[in-house]
C-alpha cells in the first residue's frame, strides 16, 4: 500500500482520538498541528533501546499519526545494538564525556548497525500500510569534534532540508540515522541528541519528542520528573550526582536546543505507548522540559499590567469581566508568568487568602506554565481557598490538589492546608456569598 491512507480511515482514527476522555484537548491539538507546514509538525527522536524493545508499538504510534495527516520527522540512534555488535566482534570501546570513541573498526560496525535499525523501523511502519523512507547518511553535514580525543565522531553543522521536504512531499515518514558526512566524504558517528538539536534548529517544529524506555527524566530515586523549567532548574540538575553520562549529555543538548528556539518551545521525554497522549492532551505523559520563564509575584496594583491580565482572564474563561471588576479587587498578590500566559490572582477575604482566579492561555496549556504558576502559589500560600463552577474542565486537577471541598449550588468550594472546621465553615460561607466576576452568557 502506498500514498496516503484513505479519508475514511482518517475519519475513523480522528473519531477514535476524539472519543478519548480529553476529547476537547485532542480536537484542539489536531487543529493546531494540521494548520502547520508539514515539516513543522514534530521531530521525534528514538533511542536504540526503543527500537530493540518497543519496535511494534513505536511503529504503531507513528503510523497512527500519519493516518490522521500528520507526518513527523523521525531520527533514531542505535547505541545498545552497537554495544552488542562490538562485543560480538571483540572490539573494545570507551566513552568520554558521554561520547563513544569511534575508531575505523567501530565506524564500520556503526554503519552496519544503524542501517539495520533504520530498516527495521521502516519495515515495521510499512507493515501497517504507511509509507516510510529510511536514510542513514546524507542528511547531515558534520565536522570532527576532536579527532585526537574521540576519533570519527562528528558535530552536526548542517541539515539538508531539501531532501527531507522531498521525502515528506512524497507522502512518506522520513526515518533518519545519525551519521554525518564531513568535507571530503568521511562518514562520522554523531550523538543522536546533538543531531536532533540541529534538526530542530533547521525545521522549527511545533513538537519535539524524545522516546525513552524510562518514560522521562528520572530523579535520584528513579522517579520520573514531570516538569523541568530550565531557567530555574538547570543549575540544580547539573549539580546532582545522579545525573550523569548519557542523560546528563541529553539535558545539555536539550538546553542548547531550547536556547536557540522560541520561548514557547518545549521538549517531551516519554514512552512509545504514551506518545499519543503526550501529543494530544494538556497533561501529557513523561517529562516536559521547557526553556521556561520567570514566575513573578506582584503585590502592588500599579505593577500589574492590567490590560494583559484582563486579556488572559477573558480569553481563558471565554467570558467578559464585569465592568469595574479590577477596581474592586482586594489584591493580595498576583503570581504570573513574565509573558502573562498564566496567572494566579490571590485576594484577601476576611482573615484568609482566596484564589480569586487561576488562568492559563490556550497557547500555554500543556507546556508547564500552569504547573509553574500553581507550584509557586502553593509554596507561598500553604493555606488557600478557592471556588470553581461545576462545568470547569480542570475540577479534577483541583480535587487532586485540595484537602477538601464542598458543593454550594453551581459552585464547588475547595481548600488546601486548613483543618480547623470552624474556620473552614466561615470561609465557605464568605466565598458562597461572593458575586460573580464575569458577565453571564
């Protein structure tokens, strides 16, 4: 079977995706991705261990994306397979600073292994009726990193995007290996994360995915770290003893990648089985790494950019604020991202802090902004009350973050950090009597 799958098949798959519990989010992401140029949908980097251990589910997820009209650019490694081949051949090798020292013998083995892994992934995708085009050499131009120290190891310096666009226009998923070509034609072994970085720089994709069998970046206890904000977290991460070798190099490459990308760009580290959820839901699955932005805490009304705040609130809630609302706010503090794409507005009611508004712009949903604002909120306000309409789609999140809640008419009132029943009862009564902030539809 060649060419694009039939429109009937696409409609069926879109319907299945839209029947997920997060159907509104799925439809939003489908529209967003479909509106982009084909080469700008996603770059997906696949580790060698994924091809070895999760080939079929990886191929299935990639084929599904193509079926709904989305063509990712896929780049893969093959480190574990190369380790096994070198062991079989009795060739000793070492790694320095996370890079494999590549002698001529290692280079010969690498070319064979990477070609085999590329073909395995291509054939697994084709077996699902989706065209795929494998290419291990000729996409990346490279230069020697340090011939004396690493041998035939290359630093990618250029991507031949014309070849990539030609493959995508033909209707196929491009599957790229990580071999570069130096001037003079010498083939060089490249770190897959470094190759991914320059590929992202050339294509500027909407999504960047690293598929990993660990499902994300693991902390010192082996647990997945859900969010990494490089502005605030990078130096702390680099100081940890448990971040070493390949994962340390991966974070360094991701930082270089994001430093050269727009502020809204992020990188997801997840598993093949969670790829669809990572792409099509706000919550995602795995570790989200973003360049990030500072989270500000503003106590003085004169320091608040009220037009930007109003635009955020009205855009997030889909309704207009009542006239004079801002003038009547008894501001305790505004916790807001620098770009005003996420905010928590805290006011003072009687003797307790009240989360008057928690809002995140549509463009920031799923990129970690909401979590960064929320974490700052609860760190600064261990005791906090808030309310939410019954139809609010994030009530499930609120329920998980709250210590208790109570229904009052169309509202659910939540609290966190308070255990005194009398205080809770008084706060609930005060909140229950608050007038609405927005105009009714």
